[in-house]
C-alpha cells in the first residue's frame, strides 16, 4: 500500500511571466527557491489520482501556480505570527506523531491483512448483485428486541415503521430502503442482508448507528459474470475486503500491544483533575490540586495529575475542547497512554526515521502552515464598515435571533400509557398535575412539565412539528429517547433581526469567509513583486507523468 498524503489545493491564481532559461530538472524558480520536476510530478500525480481528473495542460498550470504561491507565502512574507503561535507548534507536533502512527498501522495492520481467493470470488458476486430491503431501526438492543417480538406476533413492517420513524419517507413506506449494492451500506448491515434469502427477516443486527431488523425484498444479479471480469477486478476486490477487515484488524492489534488488565484508573483523582480543568484554562494551571494524585497506572508506571496535564496541554485545541466530562477525560487519559505505547513500538522499528514518513510529515506541516496562513491573511484584512453593513442587510437571515418555543411535557415509558395520559388531558385533567405524578423526567416534572423557552432547533426532527402547534394544542405520543412524550404548546417567539452593532464581529467573519478567495488573491498580487519568478514552460508542457 502506497503511503500518501495530499497537499491541499491552496488557490488558483493566474499570472503572466516571461519565460527564462532555467535548469532542465526545474519547472520553476521563485527567487532562489526551485520547484523541481520530481516535486511537481509527485504533487501533480497525487492530485490527478485524488481528483480522478485526466492530465491536461491547464491543470498542470494550476498546480504549478499553487506551488509558486505557496513559496511566495512561505519565503517572501512575514510569518513570525505563525511560527511563534503555540497552537500551530502543537498541531505540527501532533501531526508528526499521527504520521508515524499511521505508518505503524499501515505496516502492522493493513499490510498483514489478507483476502483469500474464496473471499474475493464471494465479493465479486456480491458487487454484481443489487438487493432491495426494508428495515426497522432502534437505538438500543432492548428496543430492537421489542420490535422483533412484535414482528413475531404478526405485526407488519409497515405498521411498526409508522410508529418508530420520524423520517416521513421511511415512516410511510414501511422502512423501505430501495436497491443497494455491496459497499453502499454499513458493513454489518450488508453482511447480514447479503446472507439472507428474499422474504427472510433478520434478528436485530448491531450497526455503527444502532440496531436494524432487515427484511430482504428482492435480489438482482447481473446475468453474466465471466472469469475474465473476475481476474480484472481482483486488485479492487482485494482492496475492498482488506478495508472492510481494517477495523477488526486494528482492534486485534491494539489488544495485542495494550493489555487492559494492566491499566488502572483512579476515578477520584480523575474527577479531581477534571474539576481543575473546569475551573481554569489548561494553560493557567501551573499547580493543579490533583498534581501529585495518581490518575492512572499502566504496566507499573504511574501517571500523576501533573503528568496527565502536561500531556493534555500538548494536544491541539480542537481535541482538548472535547474534554467536556469526566468520562471524556478518562478516555483521553487511556488514549494518551495507548498512543505512548504505540509510538515506542514505531520508534523501536525505526518507522519515525523512514524517508517516506519524514516526507509525509513535511507535507502535513506545509498543510498546517497554509491553513494558519490563510487565517492570518483573513484576520489582517481590513473591511470598511459600509461594505460590512451592506453584507449584513443582504444576508439578514444569518443575523437573526433563533426561534424559541415553550413546551409542557409528560414523558412515560410506554406508548400505551402515553396515549392514556393524552386521553385524560383531552378529557379535562390538569396537564401539570399529571406531569408531576407520572413524568419520568424528574427535573421537568417538578416544574409541572414546563420546559421554559428553548431554541426550537434543539428539538431536532420535531422542530417543525412543535413550531406549527397552536397555543394550548397537545400532540403525541412521540418517541423520545427511551420513552414516549405528550407535549403542549405554551408559547413561541419568532426570530427577528439582531441589531448590526451587536453582531458586527460575526458579520465581518462571515464576510471574510465568503470572500476568502478574492482576499487571498489580492494578498498574493501584493507579494508577487517581491520575487523574480521564472517558469520552464517547455518542461511543464512536455514531461511524461508516467516517465
């Protein structure tokens, strides 16, 4: 498996430069910095493979334009604000580790996966088949087993689908998914569906999204499958099979190198550390109260609060921001220890010193630089107040308050009981008293079931249903997590424009995002006079990408 990383296409800026004689192995010179033919071919072929486009001179020019612009930004502009940015340095260090770990996974997992002749022939048949199926979805195994019992009792797919799906299509077509082929659906879902006969109904199947009960409605196979076609598709079939085995292979490998029986978490110390993280920003904690507490142990090595905090502080902010609960912190601690073990293995095998890993890490570093550079260009751009206000008025829909609704709810465990509650409400019984007496959501039950004004979008699939209720109108039962809800509309507040002065910063950010290409191109035009740019147009047009 070729180990690749693609440099992002940063921009497409056209320019006109007089041709100048330069070395045959160099496609362009930007000042004293060359774009060599080998660098360009690698970048260009990677792009063609990633995009699926055919080789064209116009694309060659565009890719070379990108590479020249990147050199301009990196060597002919001030970048101290980026190179001194602690978050940038953390991301660079993090990407270097991830590159080493990716190569470790590639060599120790993917390269060792196999696809037998029998597996490839079975897969060949499957990719040439279309299956039509319907399904019933449940979030938990308990709910799925309940649905399966209803099917065994003779209740039809269509009847159950009407009750469990919020998606109007699946609700009204009995959970019918139409035709799909191998590779279109969740792997576990497909494995089950392709093993079934037409008309057969499966037991609950665990997928990446929950649980599904599948009924196969039809199966269509291409009439002629030749040995020649099989032989031609073998490389692709092998790749499909190995990719589908990847996750199980990763788990197996991880279990072989990380012994969870030797991993111990100190729940009290982790809780204490989480409190420290909540009270102050990570950077501000010089001496956490949990600094000497042992938060975790693995294979005899202890990890104190200070040790864990030091490691967390090296994680990029977009990962650190996900530590929003004690359980998330526990997962991070375990993950950091696993990462440490894997890096030791990779280093012992010399993977971190391989040219392919080093070059890939450099590409990742360049990607990060370009990301931060674009952010810096946009941040420095000054936009007049009149332009921003004009943008605000033309895009007022983005600068409005959110719709809010105030509902009263009663949540109970069964649909039958919910229907009984609704009947009592419609017969005149007090909603609040019934909520206090029967609702299983304690915090709202204490308040007579009143939720208070809440952004309508937080109700997800039920947003429009609730918004369209009249004051005092009751709806339900509706499936809510592990129960069923009856709801009454108490009031709603429609969205309205927010005063420009209060959202000026947001207006500016959105304006710059929408106009980022123009801002970037304008910035580059100002940089171009700083460097003499020479292009070997003959080489650019004539080189053989396969040579």
